[in-house]
């Protein structure tokens, strides 16, 4: 598993790549809109054109969000990523392979998908890469959601859901990302991801990382926020003794009042 302590690199490193993708989509949008009049009287072509225009507009909006997200978040470079892949193409253990026009990930979740390694594209990729093999997917299947490269999957009920192609550590999480996983407002905002940080806090039958827990306290009804140092101390994990004592003294004072 990737260690964020040893692999941290600067914020915003992917912005040039994202801006390039955004310009390409804007150019595509202009071409689609300019040729739209040519579909007059051709109902099926017109519908197809409208779908393409709508999707391209959505891509531009999501890439705009991704640029803003990348300005604030720290990313890591997995040590098994090929040296010829530039930092701006990397999201932790996931990257864009410009030579193959495809995305690749070392995310454990995708290795567990049935037939993930028997697809023709994957077999060809593995024959060309004897070591540090990842799961490759066509560029067209990856879209940005919540600022991150994601792929459309199905949840346990067979409903479509976006799953982050990269493994996420606590430093990359936002309230919206965590809410998408734990308590989305609707199916469209549902978002799954693999966490690289230790999930040890038990909440309602599931285990959360520390940052997931802190964000969950902001939107989950009935979830009372407890100091992380208190939680750590209660289960024998390393904690700040001074902060722990300060919190306990404050609690004692409040209970007396």
C-alpha cells in the first residue's frame, strides 16, 4: 500500500493536464454545435448530436471542478508507476497513459473485479508490461466526478454508481466525497472509493477513517462528534496525551455545570 508520508508531492500538479483536456472538450463542443443545424429533419441524428453536446458540456463542467479540486489537494506518486509517466498524469496509484490513450490503476478494488485481467485490452497490456502491472481501461470510460478520475460501475442493487479509479487517502477527501459514499442525497450523487488511510472508527456497522468520521459528523443525524484523541485512547492507538487531558477536563467541567 502506498505511504503518503514518503510519496507526497505538490498540490495542483495535474492542472496543466486537466486544462488541456478542458480545451479539447471545448473544441469538440464548438464543432458539435456548429454542425447541429445539419441534422435538421434527421430525428435520430439530431438526438444523437444533442446527447453528445450534453455529455461534452458535462465533461467541461466536471473538469472545471477537477481543476479547482486539484488546487487544494495533495497527491502521491505510487512507487510502482512507470518512470516515464509525468506527475501531471498521476492521481496516487492511478494514471493516464498517453501512449496507449488509456487509464491504468493499481487500486486493489479493480483487481478483484471478475474478468478484469482476461479482457483483450488487459491481456495485451500485460504482455507489454511484465512488472508492476495495473488494470487498464479505455480513455472513453473514464470521466471526472468530484474532481477525480472515475468509472461507472453498479452498486449492490445494480444501480449505476461512479467509483473513483484512484485510491484516496484522508488528505484528498472532502465533505461531498464522503457524503457521496455514506449518505448521498440521490443516486446521481452517490460515489464510491477505496481508502488508503486506516479505517478503524466503528460507526453504524461500518469502519471509517479519521477524516471520514469527522466529515460524517457534519451530515449524519444523531452522530455526536468525539475528539479523535479520545477515540484513539479508547482503543489503544497512539494519541496526544496533552490534548486528551484537555478534552477530558473540559468534559468534566461541562458535566459539573
